[in-house]
C-alpha cells in the first residue's frame, strides 16, 4: 500500500525539522530522520555524536529507537535529510530499519532521501539498499 503524498511530505518535513536538533560538533554533518510507524505516528531522530566517536548514533537509528520506545513494532517508511548531496543510510541503519520492516512486510518499504537543498526526495526501496538482508529468517528455528 502506497503512502499518501501528503504523509510523505510531512515525513520529509519532520526529518528536515529534526536536523536542526543535531548534535554534531565533530563532523558538522547534521542529519534528520523521521519514521512512520504502522500506527500512523511519526517519530523524529537526529544524529548524536560523542568525543568517543564509536558511541555516535545516527539519526535513522535514533528515530527508530524513539518509535520502538513509544510502543511501535513496525514501520512503513523513513525520511532522511542530510547536507547536500543527499546521503543514503549507513549499513548499520539499513540493518536496523530492516528489522522493523521485517515483522509485517505489507508493502515495499519506502526510503525518502533528501538534502537540505532538494525540494523533492529521492525514493528508494530498502530491499535495494540492503539486498540479501540478515533477519529472523536467517536464524532458522528458534530455540525451544
Ligand atoms: Zn547510520
């Protein structure tokens, strides 16, 4: 089921707004993300850097974790706004996004990628960004 254009626009607007809260003093690479939960609620996230670089979290994961913390268990779409040119999610975020899509798989996951300068986002599928994804089916039968 396709997401309505007005909802997609709202998702991009929320990601654009989330970018303003970025804590990125080391890279200066401010990113905003917004995920649409299957409940219809939208959750924002932004990147949060740390002097211990490995502790940094990306905007996409921050948004997903916010959604899960609020009770969402599956997401329909994500919008990401980065400095120009538009950047795709890192590998870790692709994997985390896949986890929250995989429980339902009702529709082709939508990834909207925009830069601060672009008016229209690029539309990508998560399957194209993460082919042969590792997920629960990769684990086989659960332990008894
Ligand atoms: Zn990432």
